[in-house]
């Protein structure tokens, strides 16, 4: 049995930033467990630029951004094991992992940071009729084939879903010589960043069809074409709106799901909206001493925000170990401000964190949330119980772009009997 102060599950951008932060916060024994053959996670296949504008104040590609964090982790003497699959984490933070060099590993951690990232939703989740021909790829798989393996998945392409990976692959396939005929999106708005719509579709003249979906796939051996149809408010295809597109490839960019099988097995409480853990202001899950950050917690737009969140998780995990029970006694029965839930009001889908404990809160707390539809000239409202404490104007808010606001500890101190905090949107 090996013993570590902090074990980080996942060596992508979140895992690296969390481990470095834990080391800077005074932890000596920090270990990253990564199932892939190299650190960096999904960034290794994201060869486009646009990373690092917030973190490094310059524009980097994905591999460049990852390399900076890998170098920092090595300088901080963070231990890591590659090609190591975590099989199980028990409630008392005992980790069972497997690799071909050492076989079965048992590691006891004082604290665990979950940073496993997310996976793509597959065709099976969409119920598209048709056979199972070759030529249907998730956008992330196609990205790996083109950028890392050197294969072009196809030449006549239709993309379903306008998430950021789908938009980026529309541009990438075009640059590699493929003809991207259309990007179809089920929702009446795009799920990607505005800048990606402009740079990846508009600049290349690729049409984006909102409120459309694939209703049929033609071809038995290989994709020969797809049928698109318009959908109503409930997402159901409207008869008579079908359009045929001949193509040899269909890329799916239909959403990302946090990779939470391990979390579920160890009893972590999950948020039904994000499919990620419910966390406190310290990014601690419902299991004592287990923290979560990055895309395993909720899907982010920018890797810079992943790194920022992970840095906080590493710091809080280190503080947890230093305090180790003395400072973390449960508040006495009947005492106020034990745990204040952050509730979602009109137009808000979820918040991270899910609740705050003022006695553990830093001077200010960044709350991230997503809206449920496109808003123009709107307000973000924050209510402490029934009293409005924040009423901020926003020119634009969309589901594809994460929103954030800051809560101050001193604000909460003015409401000693506070029962709930509600965040909502209001049309101007």
C-alpha cells in the first residue's frame, strides 16, 4: 500500500493545474494517475490556436498550452503514472489502479481530486434511424484521426450539432480539402462560442441550419447521404421539411458528458443537469475529502477556466489536509449558516458550486452558471432569500457561453439567517 497526501485522477489540463496548485500550497506527496500514454489530455489533439489568452495572456495551440503545464508539473516535482487505469476509489479514499508495469496498485490518499474530463455523446443516444454504415464519427474522434493519426475520415461531410468541437472540425475538414456541406443544430441556437461560429463557419461560407436534425442515414456499407428535417419547439421533426444531402461522412457533435462512473461508484452525489458532482464553495463533493474540477464537474467553454477552477481545487484540497478535522468540525446543531443552497431561478440551468458554507468561504467566490436560452439586453438577478442583492445588466447571454458572477463573504455576513441564494435571468 502506497500513501500520498493528494491523488489526482486524470492528467489533462484540470489534473495538471490541480496537482501544481497542491504542490504550491505545501503538499509534498502529490500523484497524478493518467490512463493515456502521455499527459495533456484532449489538448494534445487540439492543434488550433485560441488557448491561453486568460492564463498566459497570449494565444497558444492546445499542445503548447499543455506543454507549459507539464513543464510546471515537472519543475514542481509532481509524481505521475501514465498508462494507469483507476478501477475503483473507496469511500475512505483507497484507490485501486492497474498498469502493465506494476500490475495492481493500491494507493491510500488523504484527499482525492477528480479530474477525469468528459466524453462525447454517441449516435446511440440520438435514436437516428438507418443502418450502421462506415463514415459516422464523433467530432472528437475525427479530430484525433486528422490531427494525430494523419487520416482524413471523408471528403463530403455533414455535421450534426454545433458544439465547439463540431464547429472547429468544420473548419479543419475544410482546410484538409473536404467539402463540409452543412452544420445542422437541433436547438434554435448554437451550442458553441460566438467566435467559433464566425471563424469556423462564416469565414468559410459553411451554412448553419438551426432547429434541424438528421432523420435518416442512407447507405449500408458506407454513408451515402443523410436526410435533414426542421424540428418544432419540442424537437420533433416537421413532416414535409425534409432535405437530402449526399455525403460520405457524418460527424456528430451532440454534447459532452462528464466522465463520472468512478464518482458514482464511490457514492458522490451528482447534479442531474450537469451529470457532474454537486460541490461546495471549496469544490468538495458530498464525499469528505474528495474534490472535483474541470470538465468532470461541468463542461467548460475555455481551458483557461478549467485551469483556474482546478487551481482552486488543488488549493482547497491542500487546506483540507492541513486542517484535517480540527477546523472542519461540523457546526453545532441549530447553528445558522451550516450550508446554504444556490438555487436556480428563471432562465438558469445550473450553478457551480451547488451550495456554500460561509465559514469555509474565501473573501470572494466565483459562481459559474449557464442560461437556458438566448437573452439580449437582460439582467442577472441574485436574491438572498427574498431580497435582491445583485441586479446586473448583460447585453447578451447564451447557453453556449458560460456566465459568472462574484459573491462576497461580507454580503453573506449581512444575512446571518440566510436560507437560500437564488440566481435567475430577467428580460430587460
